[in-house]
């Protein structure tokens, strides 16, 4: 026991922190090496924590993917849901209408694509075979003078590459499921989570915040709300981009007589939710179909339409309809999509950018102690942001 004059003893960890260990080896090490070592073991701990987190997500993939899909759909329908709530519509009816609209759009797009594919698949297949034979004849008899063996070798290499990439995407670490039962279960779970988040998202978030220590709850609450606003902004922007691109490219393909115009529009709409990469791939598919089925001149006009729609949407309609110009750092987005696809296949490519944008805003909010004073991140600090347009001031 300690007497009144004795100093109070500290705990075990206080003793460890106050103790200084000094050896001849440590003293003789250069300061740069000591700093590098300190950074290295901390980096290894962070990498190990990330690896464990990814492993847990992989094990719970049948739960994580429907949950992320439901959260993204919630962000998509949130403007409609908020509009209904603001106009004093009962909450249960607002939830019902929002869910019905989301399911109707998804079902309608799927039905439209299947309907036209079932009608035109035979003609497209026959025309593709004829076009490939013509292209093969051109390679042999044309200026390149390739041999049949060279062409067969190039085709085999191309098919192997396509098969490898398709396997990487479809059987990624977070593939939705290998059976129809997994897919149906995931869809039903996503719908249930969507209904719950719309009906009682505030209560769920308050319960989540209470899991953290008392002193951290204000910071966690503010960071989460800031990140959620960014996800809503992302979803609203991508929905606008997807709609404009799908209508413009789909109508352009129909006007040019390109087959499968409706499925092309649906693919463009879905591909727009993978920024940059999705637009490039779906636009290239439209141009390829036009080249195979209609010839090089129609394919050239299809390419012109794809580029014109994307430029018109990005530089005219987005600022006009949203009142803000979307500022996206291309390198960050492309790296996020590529990394997500490598780790989690198609699901990773879809969720990579909104997740990265959410984490980016949360990090900025916490690092700048946004719960103590307002945080207004600069556009260059964000992977995804909107910058209000500069309105002209009126002088009276």
C-alpha cells in the first residue's frame, strides 16, 4: 500500500510508455532507418487489418453484396422518397411508392432487353458469322496477306484472353452467387433491406452510432451523414448520366438500323454506374455491333453518336439540370474501379467508386475534426464532388 507521501503508482501500460529502452544497436542505427522501421511495422499492421476485413467480407459475400446493392438503390430513390415525405405523404405510402418505382424500372429494363434479344438473336448470329467470314477473307486476300495458321493462332489467343477476363469478372471474390437460389435470395434480401432503410433508416443509424464509445459518437454521426450525402450525390449524378446515355445511344442505334438497340440502351444504362469504364465498354459494344451488322460507315456514325451523347451530357445537360458541374478525378476513379474489379469482380467494379467516395469524405471529416467546426472540403480533396456554378451577380 502507498502512504500519503508516496507518489501514486501508474498502471502497467503507463510504466511501459515511460520506460526507455536503449541499446548499443539502437543507438548506432541511423535515424532514417529507425523511422523506416517504425513506419514499416505500422504499415504491416494496417495491411493485416485490411486483409482480415476483406476476408470477412468474402466469407459474408451473400450478405454484403445485397446490403451494398440496397444502400445504393436507397440513395437512388432517396430524392423521390424525400420529395414524398416533404409533401406530407404518409411514410408507409412513400416507402411503398419508392420501392414500386425501383422494382418497376428494373423489371421494365430487363423485360425490354430479353424481348428484343429473343426477336433478333437469330439474325444477329447469322450476320455475325457472315461478317467474320468476310473479314477472314480480307485478311488472307487483302494487303496483309496473312495465312490461315496465323489467323487461327490470333483467334485462339483472343478467345483465351476474353475467357480469362470473363472468368475474373464473373467468378470474382464477391460474385453474387453460383446458383439461382443464391441470386433469388440476394434479390429478396436486398429488397427487404431497401424497405427497412427507407422505413427506419434514421433509427438504424442511431443504433449503429450507439455501438461506438460515448466520446466518439458525435464524430461518427457527423462523418456518416457527410458520407451519405456524398453517396446520394453520386447516385443522383450516375442516374442522370445513365438515363441520358441510354436514351441517346439507344435511339441513335435504332435510327441507324443497328440490331439489338434496346439491349444496347439497357447495357449503357447499367454500365454508366461503373464510371468511365462502363461507358467505354458499352459504347464500344454498340460500335462493334454496327461494324459487324451494318458495315464501317454506319459504325463510324455510331461512334460519332456515342461521343456526341457523352459530351453533350457531360458539358451541357449535367450543369443545366443539376445546377452543378460534377468534378471527378479520373485517375482516382479508374484506379478504384480497376481495384474493385480485381478484388471483387463485377460487384467490386460497381461499388468501388461510391465506397471510395464515402471513405474519402469520412476521412476528411474526421481528420479535420468536422464535428467541432464546419468542414467544406475543396474539390481537389474529393474523389467525387459537385461544385456549384458561378452565377452572375446582378448590379442594381
